[in-house]
């Protein structure tokens, strides 16, 4: 049994990465795939290079279509466009600066999905740093509700790209992609879907290489103007879980999510902008002990969150980042 798999790839100014990404997709030995690339108005040679790979490196003649946005609309809109065109029974998302590990990842994903009959199968992945690669193994968490708690606490990622998802359930339950949203779009779409998942399948092989060498990536360019996007996503999830679903037990996990997001902001801004981050729900800081972060990261956060000690927190952060650069 070989159900159709839709592979969804947003493309924007990734000429240094797109060939490797697309090559890893088109060499898959799984025989029933459709590949949908959404060009979000790239200004470089990304699409020309993609067309070159499609023409010369598609041995199984997988169906590939390239859709062009008339203007740059952002990652969330590109994902929404690709999803609207998908016809497969299963969905796989892949960012165009990442790539799949080997020729059989889709076959193994589908085999696990069919064997377990789970609407979602989550896999291990590899983080590619400039100097080394680190495998990340996901925890086996039984239910979607428990997985949401792990995401909000920071112990598990909300990434779409390490998850094979059955399209029928996704279209019925996901939180949607909001055009213009630049960060945490995975959180907004994945968490409402997971809330209705009773069983999760797991594939303990590294399927995706998450490349940390693209300095144009959004995660390396967080600006204070994106603060509103981050808050909007967490406010949406807070309303969805605490009000719509009446799940008061999720309140501490929402608090932990706010702390994780504030950590992200603190680590990407100048000291002069710290007061803006401190103003984001300071009452949730009481949940600091419950987040999945190292003691050092929690110490840095405490310093950054306290006006007299913010600069010291910034210095510790720079020392930590310097050590990481040497190691990675």
C-alpha cells in the first residue's frame, strides 16, 4: 500500500541550499509522491536552480509543481498555499534550506504510519552546525495533550518538518497559517491539531537535517517588531486551551511558553531593549523552574529580567555564545 504523500516546500532566497534540499527529496525511493514548491517572490536564483534539479535529478519522475506568489507574503502564507494544493493522504513539510537524510525516509515514515495507524508520526532529526552535526532524539510521549505540554515547556519542538501528518485530520483540526506571521507559525498550527490526537507514532531515525548555517533564516534575525507576533501566537493558544477547551491545567504550561519566548527575545536584542521584553507578562516568571532549560540559561534569564542586572546577563550570554561558536 503506497498512499500519496504531498511534500510541501516554501522557497525564498535559498540559492545556496535549494539544490541539496530538492535533490534529497527527488531521490526518495518511495514511488508515490507529489512535490509542491511555493516561490515566495525569491530575488535570487533559487527557482532556476530548483528547475535544474527537477529536470535532471528526478529518477522516479515524481510529480513536481512550482507555484509563484505575486508578492512576498511570508512563510506562513507559502505554507498555506502549498497545503491548499496538496492532494496526498499524508503531508510532509520541508524547509528549503534543510534536507532529508537518506533515500528511504519517506518509505520508513509511511511504513510506521500504516503500522501504527496514527494520524501523526514524529521522527528524530539532525542539527547541522558549521563544524559538526548533532542528532536530536524525540521523546516518546503517548498523547497529543501531553506533547503540547512538552512543547510549551520547551522540552520538545513544534517543528512541522519532522512530522508526517495525515491530511484529513490536519485539515479538520489545525490552527491555520496566518499570513504575515513571521515566528511561531508552527506552534499556532500544530498545537490545536495535537490537542485532538490520542496516539502518536514515532520513527527513531534521523530524517531531516536542520541546517544552522543560513544566517538569513528568521530564527537568526529576531527583531523587536516581531514581539507582537510572538505575543499574538501565545495569546491565541492561551485562549484556545484555557477558554475554548476549558483546560485550566494548561495555565502553567502557557506561562512556561511565555518564558521560553522571552528568553528567545532577550538573546536576540540589545540591552537597551530589555525593558520591552520584561514588560511581557512578568507574572509568569514564577514558572521559570518548570521550563526545560539549563541552569545557566535560567540564571542568564533571571539577570536579564532584573533591571539592575540586565547588563551582566547580557555579558554572560555573549560568553556562552562565544563558547558555542568555538565548539560548533
